[in-house]
């Protein structure tokens, strides 16, 4: 049975309501997905921790179902957990390290806030929010040029998290599956490998999330739009429009 401080989030509005009730309370956000096997065991660990730390609010968030929340916290993989005090980030970790979770909860669940609470951030193995050791800052023009070069590398290009063999998020995994089901040959780029390209694509395409599907150098959208276009036959029509000049050489 769930304890009173363990809540399944049902919507972005529900999430905001839960967090705004007490801005001094520590919350543990558990991002999970039903298809990811490690999440099943970690969800049970979250339930156990909720009983050990009744003063902490534990929130179970299904990452794909509540994609707006996942994107706002830049969740790259599941399971992942974050600790917040109110709306302030205390720590984040990508993985199912129960020992680390309990240690972070012990450090941060007291009523007093100390400067050492920022230290757990260094323990995270999640992708950094910003690059820390760039040898040379690219200019905006260079980044735009790089983005367009990649977008025109093939007739269909998928900008995703991870690679087709090992996707780093469920959205990317589903997109790869849809393209393969349609028998579409596509080039791909792991946006986690290049922060400049990742941020540059958001501006170039005016599209804030990933994956991004590019056809003939132009953005068609993300997973939801791709699925809709496949269902109504529009995606097949877009591909058929240019069958003669099939693909730009990827080499």
C-alpha cells in the first residue's frame, strides 16, 4: 500500500498543485516508464523510502505520459530522480541507485538548509545541463551551419537521444520503431553528444523538444506529429514526393 506522502502525479496541473502546497518541503520526483524493467524495482524502493522519510513528498511521474514535466526537468533516461525544496533543485541522478537516494534524503530532509545541500549535484551521472569544458566557444553562425549541414545529410534525419540501437529516452525509442515499421531509411544524430547542436536545433527549427524528425532538410515535428502523419498517410506522401532523388549521400 502507498503511504500518504507517496503520490502518483496525474497531470501537469496536479504536479504544480502538489509542489505549491509547501515551498519548504523536500520533494522526491521519481521519473519512470512501464517499459523500463529497472523502474519496477526502483518504484518499490521509492515506496519503502516514503515510509522512512514521512516528511518528504514522493511523486511518481510516468515520464512519457507526462512529457511536459519530463521535458521541463530535461529527463534523459528512466529511472531518474530529483530532489527539490519547493522549486529549488537540491540533487538529481539518472539511474536506480537506492543507496545514493537514501543518502541524499538523509542529507536534505531536515528542516535546516545548509550550503552542503548543493554537493549532491556532483554525484549525478546525468548529462550536464551546460558544457563545462568547451575548448572553444562556437559562434552562432557556426552552430547554425552545423545544424543545417546535419539536417541535410540524408533525406530523413532523426535527431534523438542516444542511437537507434540504444535509445536514451522512450520518445526516441518509439520514433525509431515507427520509422523502422515504415521501412524508412534514415540518418541519425545523438543530440546528447553535442550541446551546441542540441540548443542550436531548438532555435533553428523553433522546436523545443526532441526527438526531431527532418525530411528533405525541413522539420516535420516530433513523435506525436510523426505518428499522426503516418496514421493519415501524409508521411508516406511526403516521402513519395521525392523518390527519384532519393537520398543525399551520407558519406
